């Protein structure tokens, strides 16, 4: 994962209730970032598990999941590194796990960012299966007043990625012009709108889940401009 431009929105987070995610690092993306932006941080197999906090409290979204701390996640095989890749997954061997749910990991960056170009190179992500709810997102303190950006998010057997903004009242998507994605439900990002926010999906199936994995993975980028 690469973060470029002068920086200091909130925390980066990874979370999942099923399957696994592997990140990979390539000098190609670092070179591209350096050409136009100032590279600030790189998270990869060498540092991601030290530079991110392991959230191990009750799931704020009330999923059937038991988030593990770093030592427990390592002992259970939920995190690992090999061949320059970082692996994050869930307990995929326990049948019918007891309450509060299946063991998984939720990572939140120790460093906060309020603007920049965020790039992640993913070799494998959770597949489109029942019971999963993986996400890569940014969120600020005093939610929702400082916002939330869901870059990758999927639930159950959904086949395409949904990108969503959640904000306090007064923020909406400009629907003028054209875009590749399709806006879902509303362009109003207000969290009070049944907490749906303003989401957009893509018809590109190989951008998420099983099709993404069959395609050999891929790269996601999100730019958050300084106001």
C-alpha cells in the first residue's frame, strides 16, 4: 500500500468477517507515485502488522465476528507474511463457531491522514460468499462528522464492489457529467438517510471477489484532495 502527497480524513482500516486478503508490493507503483507525488508512507509485509493497530473490541457493526489482537491472530494463523506478501484472513476451520462469532482481524492505521493518494495492490481478496463483509476504508474521529470513505466493501454473495461516502448532513455527490460507476439509492451522503450514504457500484465484475482473484488480483487507488 502506498500513500503519497503531503499528508497528515482519519484512519486507514482493513476488516473482514470471512476469507482472506493478501497484499503485495511492487516497485512499479512506487516509481509512478514518485513521478508526480511525494511518497509519504509504504505499508507492506515488512511493517503493516507493526504500523497498524489490531482492533479487538466488540464489532461496532454487530457482525458475527470475534476480532483478535495481534498475538492471537498470529497464533491462529490469521496473519502472516511470506514471499513479500502480507496475509490477513479468518478462522476457516472451525465449524459453527460460538458467540460472539468467527475469529477475524480488523486493522486500523496508527497514523492519521487528511488528504493524499492512497494505492493498494491486492493479490487476493475475499470471495463472493455468504457470511463475509470485507472492507478497506478511511474514517475520521467523531463519526460521521469527519466522514467515512469505503473504497472496497462487499456483503455476502455480492459480485461487484460498492464505494460509499458517509457524512454528516450537507454533503452530496455531484451527478452532473459522466462516471464509470452507477449511483445507488441516493446522491445524498448524509448518514441519517438510513445510514446508506451515497454509494456507487461498477459493472466490472473482475474488480471484486472471485472474478478479481481469477484475474490475478489488481490495484485500487483513491485520491482525497485537500480542501
